[in-house]
């Protein structure tokens, strides 16, 4: 029992140190400022919505002033008179062709677009975390494989030097050339790994520790292209909101050249100056104002036509956008299925290439039945097989994320 506790005590910290894709995405969401910026943008759009709504409320204006006047007479006497005046005016629009109501509807559409963009940014941050997490794994694996390849080259070099009967100088030059080339590539892979590591740290605010490739692939989210529904796709939803906004813009353009009716209620007090200073005037009034533009040089028709063409453009783009998204989804789906079906094949491929390499290496070490080029070919075949495996795994994860992103379903729960 004590032995088991010791084993578990050693394993648990190692498991705790491992970093999942879900954790990388979670840290990225915590750290990003993009969502904070978009939150402010949402608040701005909400204020515009309130501003548009305020046009429906009555407007009250107060006008107040005091006047002091000095009058000088021919006799040399003078008189100073004070006057206090004020007016209160209430104005309420009764009809303006729907101009204000359409302005409010457009502001509401902008608020919806801002909210949509917030959700889209969140998904893009998760997507960036997934791709950064996976590319760092791939970079790390490729670097480790390159170091292993160099170790094999050096091992072969030691065998070549010990074989006293081996005298093919050309093959020795070939081995040295490949060893030097592998070392150059190792430097490139090292620089690439350091950059990707820096990007991961910048994105998550954490040092990468034992990054895991495991991901909870959900079959319910990977619908066949013939059955997938993309109505929640961010680009299509945005397009629909823009079309609706353009519709309200057309209605507002028309309203700009329709009759406008305002109700005005006014109360004021005026104190005359000079001789009639003792008279105070109080008046109350109510009136209805009607204004109607009869001719504006055709501006109304031009503005309505511009808005109509903008709406037509958005509607035309919708068809192309929907088609392109469906094609993208089909591509991602097929790549995902291809990567999934290749896993077992690649495992057998790696095992076969490994067996071939060690068999050829053994024959080369013990006899002259195999040349150095035979063993180099087997070694590089094994290296390519391992490289295919790690790239295939990366492709599977990324295409899963791509499918979810197109459906606007990429969330922490989906990981």
C-alpha cells in the first residue's frame, strides 16, 4: 500500500503539470484585451441606441434672460428699468414618416452586430490558442526528431570508421554532407521552436509545460457536409443583419422627404421696459407645425437608389458567401476524416520503416551486403514517417476547430 502511494505521489504532479488544449484556450481568453475592447464597443452601440430612442421623447427648452436699460431725458434726468423674461417651450414630434423609428431600428441592428462581433472574437481567440498550442507541439516534435536523426547519422559515422574494409570514399562524403545538412536544419527548427514558444507565452501568459494533443472530439459537431446547417455562421448572420439595416436605411431615406408634423406648447412671461414697466405680459400658446419638402433637386430619389443598391449588393454577396462557406466546410470535413483514418496506417508505416532501418543497419554493421546509401534511405524513410504522423495529428485537431468555427460553435465546452 505504501509503495502504491509513493507511485501515485510521483505520477500526480506530472499529470498536473501537463497542459491541455482546453487550458491554453482558457488562459488565452483570460489574457486577451480584444474582448475588453469589444465590450466597450458594445457599450458605445448601446448608447447610440438610447440616443436614437430619445428622439421619440418630447423636448423642453427654457429661455431666460434679464435686461437692464438706462434712459436719459432732455432735462438731464435718467431712468433705469429692469426686465425679467422667460419662456418654456415643449416640442413633440407627431409624425415624421418613420424617420426616428427607422433610426432606432438601425441602431438596434448595430448593437446586434457589436454583440455578434464579441462572440466572434471569443471564438477566434480560442482558435488562435488551439493553432498556437498545436504548432508548438509540432515544432517541438520536429526538433526532437531532427536531433534523433543527427544522433543516427553520428552512430553510422562511428560504424563507418570502424569498418576497416569499407573504403567507398563517395559514400563517406555523402554521409558527412547529410549530417551537415541535418545540423543546419536543426538550427532552423530551433529558431522556429523559440519563436512559436514566445508566441504561446505571449498568448497565454504561461510557460508551455508538457503540451497535450488530446482533445474531446464531439461527433455531434462534425456533421456531414450534405446535412450541416450554417445559419449560425458569423459571416452569414452579419450579412443578414446588414441587409435588415439597409432595409431600414431605405425607409429612413424615404421618410426624410415625407411630411413632418410637430406639436409645440409655449408659455412665456415678458416685462416691458421704460414707461410701460408696470405692465407684465403672460402668454400661452399651442400650435401644430407641418413641413413638407416639395422639391430637393432629386436628392430623395438618388439617396433611396444608393441605399437600394447597397442592399442589393449585400443580398448578392450572401449567395456567394454561403456557397464559399459550404465548400470550406466540406474541405475541412474531408481533411478531418482523412487525418482520422490515417492514424492506424501511419502507426503501421512507422513500425515498418523502423523495422526496415534496424534490419538494414544490422546487415550493414555485420557485412557488406548493404551499402551506406541503403541504410540512409531506410533512416530517412523512418524520419519522414514520423513527420507525417505529427503533421497528421495537427491537421486533425485544426480541421476540427475549423469546422466548429464555421458553425460558430467553437467554445471551451466543445474542447
